[in-house]
């Protein structure tokens, strides 16, 4: 089985592979499903968030270095 983090390229700013993949609901379910998915570099703190996990991966991997 392929690991989710295997699909993610290193940080486009510092090149680190020390990444945090996360999701959360900023309203704690109060306003329906508002789950945000994100990728964050633990070294330089660059991050990106989106409502769909696949979109987050695509956007993180697409950013120019």
C-alpha cells in the first residue's frame, strides 16, 4: 500500500522532507463539514490548505521552487 506522504514532493522553499500532513475543521462541526486538509513544512513553516486532500497534494507539488 502506498503511503500518502510518498506522493508529496519536498518543500519547494527549503527542500525539507520533514512535512506535516494534517486536517481539521475550523468550526468544530458547528457549521457543517468545513474540513480543511493541509501540508506544512516543519523546518521553514511553509504551508498550504484546501478543502480536498487531492487538491492540497497537487498544489503543493506544483509550486515552483
